[in-house]
């Protein structure tokens, strides 16, 4: 079995663990933290890197627990001592590499004497060429605040995943995927995103999970025109106000996954408690009994006040960070 270290969006460890056990059933979890996991798996690294809710993945050459008073240099030397690099990639001279050391969130300088020892060991075991300015492979020494140190190759540099666009308000692919996962996807789902925007949630649902039909709507015409390029008989796109979903009949959908406005880039003068109450009332109208609603928002105070004025049931909530901003994911059920 190979050993992997992976990072993910903080606050979602419970959901990530559930998703990981589903996608990689033959794994052994060694350590689980708030935003990272160390595990063994029979899966090849291509599969692990492809998991859409993971940020970064490292194939581990060595790991250890350390005394927090120990200096970074001593920890790095101990990691290197028993590290085995041959397991990673077939021996070839066409691969270049560089070395990175990170303590907590900070990159630190590598003394020349020690870097020479690292370079020699990697070169001898792999045949790779040290080329820090044109490296195709990165070896990372990660000295984590949790007291865990990792030495491994960064796999997310080897397999390029499609980067997300950087438009303001657009969801990260990792958070879009976990929001959909929390909705308990099923092949018979009639799915709704009434604040579809750039379509991050819908695209993830189409790519990774089965469904019967998807309804998408937004109040902005340019975004709706863009969504219509999805071009599928199983996807309906409408120009519509999320507070008045007139194109949907009562109890016509069973899953809602959405990211309504936070008032950061838009709607800055809106009374959000009133807005959320109207939004939830309309969702309650269109969602079938026992249907699931997943909502991401940073306006948790206003949202929770509005929620108390409905008959929707709060099943669970998750506190997380989205682009460095505190946010909450709510899982509701219609009763």
C-alpha cells in the first residue's frame, strides 16, 4: 500500500472522511486532522489526485511525529534519513526536481550543506536531475502545526487538474463538490440551483454524480446565457428570481444545492434576514417532503433567524472557510 498525505478545505473533515471512504474503500487512515489526512491506500496516485474535494496530495516517502520544541532542520534531517524515493515513479533521467521546506504556513531556507545531501539521495535513488528553476517534480518537507512531519512528492504538480476561473463570487471546485456530496446524490434526483451564477455546482453535479433532471436559474441574463451552453435535454435553464420560482410547480424537486449572495460583491443594501426568509419559503414550496436543501452562506446570523421562521428542519451545519472568509454550510430537510 502507498502512503498519501492530502489537504482539504477546513471544517469539513467529517464529510471528507465519508467521501474518501466511499471513493477509496480499501484505505487505512493513519491520522485525521481539521484540514488534512494521512492514509494508506492500494489506489494508484492518479486516482487519489482526481478526487475533486482534495486540494493537494503528496505521495509520502517518510513521516514522523515530532516534539514541538524541535528545530525544523533537525526534523528535516530525521525525515531524510529513512526516506525511500524509488517507489514513486519509474527510474528516468528525463525528470527534473526541486526541494521545498515548509513549517506551518511559511517556506523556510534550506542550508546548502543539507540541500546537497537531499539532492544526492534523490538523484541516486531516482535518476532525477536537480533543476530548481525548471523542475517538473517537487519534493516537500512539510512540518505541520499538528506535530506531524511529512516528506513526499507533490502529486498535484504532476497531474494538472482543470483550474477554476477567478471571477469574484465563483465557487472553488472543491467546495462545490462537497456541497453536492452532502446532498446525498441519487440517480432519481430532480436538482435545483436557483442562484446558479457561473454554474460551478451544476457542472460538478453533471460531472461526478447521476441525476434525473437539473433546474438552474439566475436573475442575471449574461449568466443565464452562459449556463444555457451546458446544452442538455436533462438541464433546464431559466432567467428567474430565486424568490419567485414561478417556472416550478409545488413539490417538484427533491434536492436544492445553492450558494446565495453574501452581500460581499453584490446586494450590499439588502435586509438579509428578510431576503433569506423569502428564499427559504420559496424553497419550501418547491421541495418535496423529505427533500434535502444545502445552502452555503457567510451571513449565518441572518440566515438562522430566517430559518427559525420556517418549518424546515436543520439536519446539520458545518463551519468552514471559503477564500479565507468564514462561512457555514447548512443541510436542511423539508418536512
